């Protein structure tokens, strides 16, 4: 079943930069997709359009049946509740514990205390962070912080998990650990995962679908792909 | 259920925020306290002035004395004229015999003096009450035009001057209070703006995980309302105790029976109620403005 459909999509920023040009792609439920490409190629822009941080300038982006381009500001929350987002810089709240950080997401969307407790503990368990629930973010390693961030993203059982360079700040070993957690979530919960990355080892090892973007154009869409540098662009 | 939970959480967030930004909150609360105290004084004054003015107005009449030679027809003519004039509230005809009777009842000395005279030296009169005291003079000039009028007698300016002075004072107070309300709303708005900035990360995450716009905004709106309400506590206490004390001190009236103070209860409780509501409204206006400006969603 189709989860994402991007059609003739263009994104031109206010300053005139064309970040995405005539991009077409569809992603099914349950897929694990890497988005690769040189720095500034438009990976983050594509991802931001998926969760309506940016609107396409032209064309359509449909996520879980919602047309992002036509989604009104006041309705964005409906889209956001269907997906989870993980960032390179974690975005954890420093004054809250790990538990509170994850619970914060559910409180924000109005769940009651019991539901929150159950879901938070389950999410923290699935990322292997149950012993650290009372720690504050600055008491955690980078990998642990990213796991807390993943727990927050999956706590409401989203259909789609979007990750923008989740391992960008982490050591290779820790990066593998993080990607294994994502793989587990993908396999066990059937969550669709889209991950932008520069990490060639991970891409080569995982043998998943690869979308390669260069200068805003989709230049490669390959099942079980590997990390190859596009001929027309210099090495990354 | 869900709405109630949102309400509770927003309220909790906003109380936390007031406490966390204590120095800023204090500044906003102080400002709204000052504004509301001045507002309370202005409201108490103007209500009392209104009360006094309307007492005065009731006392202000035009007494028109008709010449000895005035005929029945002429009196009817005057009455018809009074019926037509727009500023006339009511009028009352009093014949010289009635005057005589009234004076007799009033004092024995006058009574015997009047008895001593062969003819009644008094005049027939019409006492006119006007609608708008400000036009008292114009109206009396108008009446004076009839040649069968002996004289026209009215407050001769004193009361009018007092009333128009009160009028000006009231207008000035409205302007000052208006300005203070704007300043307070602005200050509360500024406080909210700073809380919004200090909680930028929280707001960002709330939006990313799918909080509704209302859920994001409500804590800040509540915060403004709470600041305004806390700011109204001292003004309420000051105006209730202050007014009761002043009232007791003057035993309810100043100078004369006409210039009376409004009874403290329930008047001052209404004023206190108005202060809380105004505090809340000013806080809400200030915070809504800040939210709209700095929390573009
Ligand atoms: N908000 C913005 N306003 C204007 N231009 C932008 C904005 N965000 C990105 N761009 C431009 O759009 C292009 C694509 O940027 P994008 O962030 O999508 O690249 P990326 O592939 O994610 O790069 P990286 O690998 O470095 O994260 C770049 O040229 C960038 O300068
Ligand atoms: Mg990027």
C-alpha cells in the first residue's frame, strides 16, 4: 500500500534557490528508504516537505492520504500525529528527564496519564533505554540521547518515521547501533522509515532502497542499493 | 474530557511559567496593580460625581414669576410654549394663594405679615424642571421672552459650573485610564513575549509532535490572564478598605446633604468585581497580541 506520493514536486526558496526540481517518487508502507546526496543537494528539503515544515512550490506531496501542499496551518497537527521525526541534533528538552521528554510528546497531544505511562515505558524499552528514564539529557551519551529521541518519535506508534541524518553526530559503532534500532522498529512494528544520511558504510551494509538526489533532482532510485557517488558531482 | 485535560495542563504550564520568570512577572503584576488602582479611584470618583450631579440636577429648576397683570390666557399660552420646548422635563403651576399657604405653614412671622396686608403681594409662578442642566441658561432666556414674565430665577451659574467641571474631570480621567490600560496590556504582552522566547524549544517540539494550535497557545494566554488577575488583588483590597474608611470618616456626605457619597455596599463590591474582570481582560489582550505576533503558527 502506498504511503507517500511525490509528484512533479518543486521547491524554490524565497531567496530563489531551487532546492527540489520536478521530483517524482512513491514509497509504500513498511519500506526502509535511504536518501543520499551531496551536501546541499536537497535531502532535508524533501524531508521537511514530508512533515510540512516546508510547502512545495509546485506539484504535490501526499503523505498518508494528506495533501501537504493544501494542508492548512491549523490542520498540520493531523499530519504530524501520523509520523515521528528524528533529528541530528536530538532536540531533547534539557530540563526534563528522559521519561518526561518522551511523555511530553503525548501530553502535548492530550493523552491521559495512564496511557502516557504505558506508552512511554514501552517506547523506552524498545530503544533499550529503560534504565535511564530518570536521567537528564546532559547525563547521557550521544547514542543514548539519540535513542531517547527515537523513543519520543515512535511513542505514539506512527506509521512513518522520518530521520534527518540521525547518526550525523555519532561514532561509527554507535551509528550502527542506532540504525539497528531503526531496522528493528521497521521490521517489528512495520513502521515505514525514511532516513537521510551521508554514512556510506551503513547504506552499503543495509542493502535497502536508495534515493539519490543531486542538485534537487532525483538521479537514482534503486532497490537494495549501495552508496555510489553520482558521476556529474564531485566526491562527498 | 480531552478538552478538560488540555485546560488543566495549559493552566499548570502557565502557573509554572509565572513562577519561573518571577522578576518579569512581578514587573507586569506591579504595573497592572498600579493601573487598576488608578482605575478604581477613577471609577469610584466618577460614580460619586455622577451621583452628586444627578442630585444637583434634581434641585435645579427655573422658577418663572408671572406679572401681577398676567391673564389666564397668557398663562395658558406659556404652558403651551413649555409643552413645545424640547428641554423641558416637567413644569408645575403654583398660584399666589398656594404660595401664601405654603409660606404660612413655613413660618408664623411671615404668616402674620401676610395677613396684615390687604392684597396678596405674591405672584403666580411656574416651576420648570429641565432635561439637560447644561442648557439651563438658554432655556430660561427663552422663557424670559414673554413680556408678561416678571422674572426668571435659576441657579445662576454656580451649579452649572460645578457640573461642567465634573464633566471635564471625567473626560480627563477616561483618557488617563485608557492610556494606562494600553501600557499595562503592552507590558503583559512583553512578559509573554519573553516567555515565548524562553520556551522556543518546547514550542518547536510541541508542534513537531502534533499539538494543536490551541494547545500551544493556551498556556501563554492563561499566563497573561493570571498576571492580570494577580495584579487586581491589591487594588481590590485597597479600594474596598479605602472606600469604607473614607465613607465612615465623612459619615456619608461632604459639605451638605446634596453632596452625598454612594453607600459602600454593594457598590464597592461591584467595583472590586470590575477590577478582577478588567485585570483578566487586559492580561488576555496583552497576551493574545504577543501570541499572535511571536507565535506565528
Ligand atoms: N530556508 C532556506 N532558505 C533558503 N535556502 C535554503 C533553505 N534551506 C535550504 N536552502 C538551500 O536549499 C538547498 C538544499 O538544502 P538542503 O538543506 O535540503 O540540503 P541537504 O541535502 O539537506 O544538505 P546537507 O547534507 O548539508 O544537510 C541548499 O542550496 C540550501 O542552501
Ligand atoms: Mg540536511
